[in-house]
C-alpha cells in the first residue's frame, strides 16, 4: 500500500512539473506575448461582432473566417505563425491561463467603456477619494 502511494505521489509530481514546460518546441517565429494578448482580444471582438450581425443581409457574403483574417491582416501576421504561437502558448497551461486573464480583463475594460460603466466607476471613485481625482 505504501509503495502504491509513493508511486502515485511520484507521478503527480511529474505531472505538475510537466505543466510548467512547453510540450512543444518554441516556434521560430513566435508572436510576443503582449501582441498575442492584443490579437486574442481582437479575435474575440471580431467573433462577437460576427455573431451579433451574422443574420443581417449585409453579412450574407461573409463568414467568421473573414473576421479572423481581418485581425491577422491588422497585425500583419500569417495564419501559420498565429496558429503555431497559439499552440505553443497553450502548451503551458499555467502561463496560458494568465494570458487569458489579461485578455478577459481587456475585454471587460472595453465593455465598461462601451456601456458607460467606466465613467460611472471613475465618478464613484472620485466621490470616495477626492484626493485621488483624475
């Protein structure tokens, strides 16, 4: 029984260590992390835009792929480079999760800006802390 527990703990340690190192080699043309985050934000915005308007008559000749490629064109990144970078970053789950938290934070900020909540939050902050006013 004790030997089984030792083997299980050993395997658990190996699995935890394996999560810290990429499962694939670093691609030759890796997109820098900050640019990758910005691209992921734009891709999610493009997908949301497509999903919102996909049944409009204007969109009948477009697909979500067009929106995806418009983001790649904006950053002048070939699709193969984006895909290799995405797979590389995703191969390190802990780091990828941190990246995606940044993506989600940026999307939340954009949502607040568009909904007017950001101004409300700034006004509330100003009322709470008059010394820290803009």
